[in-house]
C-alpha cells in the first residue's frame, strides 16, 4: 500500500510539472491586438447576420411570389 501511495504522488508531481511547463508556453496577446481581433469578429458576425437575413427575406418574397 505504501508503494502505491508513492506512485500516485509521483504521478501527481509529474502531472503538475507538465502542467506548469505547458502553461509557461502560452503566449498571451497584448491588449491592442485583443481589442482589434474582438472588433473584427463582431463586425464579421454582424455582416454574416445581415447576409443571412437578406437571403432569408429574399427567399420568403420569392416563395410568396410563387404562391400567388
């Protein structure tokens, strides 16, 4: 039983060391880049939303035209 506790402790220490090593590899963006990328995502999302809405409305009008 004593040996299995040591194995668990070694595994936990190994995991913790690996986690710390991977955490230190993360490259965090600066605030300016983060803001620019966030704005770009919002603008592109709004444009795509407008295009989908336009296509949907055109489809509805086309279907109404066909039903008349």
